[in-house]
């Protein structure tokens, strides 16, 4: 190989290395920003579910994180409802608390449910009595627009507010989602734990119902203890 050809090869190789390093650095920087944005979005939805952030409020990412830190306490539960500030092999269930004067006023739990096409991620929050739902949010899904994607709309999410996860005897039942209007499907004594389903999206509705019950049942020892106080 001639000297000129060698120089060209070395130059081209060097440029490839430099470009690769620049692309790697850019990708890492972009991932950090994406991770930060994802965290902010999750905290925003937790705050909304807990009633600590109004839908009309417009906050920066820093303001959302500051409010989350000021108002929410992340703890972990064991299967029997015991609480710990640290997660380990026993305390595995994340729980977001809002306290006033040391007393639990409300709490939120994360859930994921499989719809028609995708996993649906969100949060559901209850009051300190361990029974009444105060909020429900969805922050990630890939359901069909106009059908299952209605799970992200206020008309669907707002229905959860004021519903109860127990029946008239105080037994856990979770929240049930009708195929259409819940008053056409449920008995009057079931109205307080039923909501309207999404038209044309029965699979998505029932997926949320099924996995929401599974999630809330995991937290039921904690919720039941609050109800019995």
C-alpha cells in the first residue's frame, strides 16, 4: 500500500471512530433526557391520580418533580400489607402516600393491564379509608385510536372518582367495567363499583378490569387494614 493510500485509510478510519464516538455520546445524552422525561410523566400522572395536580395546571418538569417530592412519599409493601421505606425481596409493592400530620390521607398504586394490542400503564388512587377511589390515570398504551385509546380520555378516567372497591357488605370486589352503560348491566346495589365501558373496545375494557382487580387485590391487606381502623 502506498503512503498516500495509507494516509487516506488512516484518515477514513479516524473519521469513523470520531463519528462513532459522537453518535454514542449523543445517544447516551438522548437516553438520559428520555429517561428524565419518562420519570416526569410518571410523577405527573401519580400527582393527578392523587388529586395533587389539576388537569388545567401547566408545570415545568422541575416543578412537577418538586411537587412530587413535597407531597408524595414512596414506600413499599409486603404481601401481608407491612410497610418499608426500602424495597427488597419481601417489600416489593410500590405505594405512593400523601400524609397530613403523619396520618395517611390518600395513596396511589401503579398498575399495568393488557388491552387489545398493548400493555396499558397507569395509576389508581384511593382515599385514606382504603375504599373510595379518588383518581385514575393512564400514561402509556398503544390501543386503537377512537376505541381502546379512549382509556386515556377524561370521560373514561373521571368515572373512577367516587367509586368503591368493596361491595355493600364491605368485601373487596375492585372496579367493574361494563360493555356499554353500566346501568344497563349492573344491579342498583352494584352501581358504586361499576363504570361505563368503551364502545367497540370490550377487550381493552375487560383487560383493564381484570388486571386492575389483580393489582388492587395485591394491595388489599393494606387497604383492608385502613378500612378497619
